[in-house]
């Protein structure tokens, strides 16, 4: 029985043209720091822009006179736009190059970021956010594909972890900055400040990122793209990784979309600036993502996913308390578990697929951001219906899905090993 049929780890479409590991960049090698820092900045800009309205939802609700479930669409539209366009953008990166597509995506996204504060209505704001998400779609899949081609396999988890760490810094700084700026000057000025920061990150990214040495242009023919996508979707391991990414992001999207509403209500009644500072817990995600490689080295991929799921579950349960220190501790655990799980799953996708990497990563990113959109919307609806406990319930169901999928994968791998031993 083939690895694909059992669901065990497999290599998709091995390509003899893939460069040998010795030819790729390793930590300490020439260009590694520039490459890592450039993609770190791209991650900062991506998450700062993508979630720029999340911490401001109570203020947006107040200005436009809408409920949390309506205002949450300013987040869901952005992540949904990214989810829809990440696969087409990845196809462009196969043809025109990772660096070119990432540069163009950031340029369009930061331009839209400067227009978002001018939105005259909630409908226009949601439309601009959807376009911004679609523009950002060129970043995530292209970045992981770029790293898979340019970085040695042993350093890949660490390199992708640094990119994910940039995501966490962007998400954190965007929310903290918007919280304090909005408290003094309103949400529009706050979003405009984030747009300006993203412009600086985009310029530095383009100046620092080394030209690719191992990229080989592919085809834009629809049949070729469809065949590549079908190949990835027929691989059980990749499909499981896509589902895991979506479920982890469902938890994260729901929690961080709703937490601002919870903290503005009794018994907390916190001001906007303090609520924005709560997102400093993203620093925990920076650490957990960047150390995901060591976690996999100790526990293996599946063990690391179990650890991430258990940590996230503990955080969800702890956040139910009506004590601010306990809620903060819960957010720390949720953030650490999410970023570790995301780094492990996304790097596993890049290692599994050795051809059509951008499409493999794009499918993961699409599932991931569909999970974000679902979490933002369903989490807000659950909060409206059952309070914070409703949002936590949604998160616990998602984590249960992660654990169930990982257990299935573990059993499939054991079955394959037994069959190989018997055949030998």
C-alpha cells in the first residue's frame, strides 16, 4: 500500500530538479539573516493589515450602530478575500517568481490600507477590507514556497517559524498601537497609522530580500494548475494538515474577534487602550512559533500538535474565569498553542510537497483563513447567543477536531509501518 493511501508522510511529485540540501541557505550562511528579517517584516505587515480592525470592533460598532456580528465582517471579509485569492496568486508566483508576487501584493495592500480610514460606511469599509485581503493573498503561500526552495530542509521549520513569528508581532503591534491611538483620536486614525507602518515594512522587505537562486518558472496553464491542485488534494496527509490549520485558526479568530467586546463589559469594563495592550500576549506566539522546530525535534510532528492542542484547550478553559489575571493567562496559553500548531502544520506542508509548493502552501493558507473567517463570524454569533462561554465552546469543538485528525494520522502511520515490516 502506498504512503498516500495510508495517510502517512509522503513526498508529492518528487522532482529531480530540486536543488540538493547543500546548495541551500542554512543558519549562519550568507544571506540567511537578511532573508529571515525581510520575511519577518513581510509577516509583520501582513498580520498588522489583515487584522487592523479586530481590536477596534467595539468602536466600529458604536460609530455605525451595528452589532458585533456585523462589525466582525470587517475582519472576516479580509481573511475571506485572502482565502479566495491565495491559490490564484500562488499560480502567479509559480510563473513570475515569489519575490515579484510578494512585492506587488504588499504594494497594493498598503495602498488600500491608506484608503480604509476614509470609508464612509460599514459597507464600503467591508469592501475595502475584502480587497485588501485579496491583495495580501500573494504573501503567505509565496513566502513559504520561497523558503522551501531557498533554505536547507533541516532549517525549514525554524525559517518558517520566524515568518510566523513576524505574523505574531504584526498582529500584536497592530492591535496594541490601534488600541492606544484609537482611545485618543478614534479608530480611523488608528487604522491609518497601521497603514503607514505597513508601508515602511514593505519598502524594507523589498530592499532586503535576496533574489531567489533556486526558483524555476512553472506554467500558468489551467490544466497544469488543476492537475497540481488535484494531486495535493488527493494526498491524505496534506488534507489533514489543511484541516488542522483551519481548525486552529477557527479558535484563534473567534477568541480575538470577541475578546474586545468581553473586556469592555462588566466585570472588566476596560478602556480601549488597555484592551489593545492585552494583545501583548502575542509575544508568546512569537516565541512559540520560532521554537516550533525544537518542539518537533523532541516530540515529533504529531506530538507537537498534541501539545499545541492541549495548551490551547487549557487556555480556553482558563479564560472562562471572571478574573482578569486568569483571562490573561488563558490568552497566553491559547496564543502559544495556536502559533506552535500553525508553525508545525505549515512547515509540514512545505516539506511534504516538493513540486507545486506554492499551490500546496496556498491550499493550506486558504483553509487557514477560511478558518479565520469562520471563527470570527461564528465566534461573534456564539458570543451574542451565549456570551463568552459560547465562544469558548466553539473553540473547544475546533480543538477536538485537531486532536481527532492527529489521532487518525498516528494510526495510519502505524498501520503503514506494520505493512512495510510484513512485506520485508
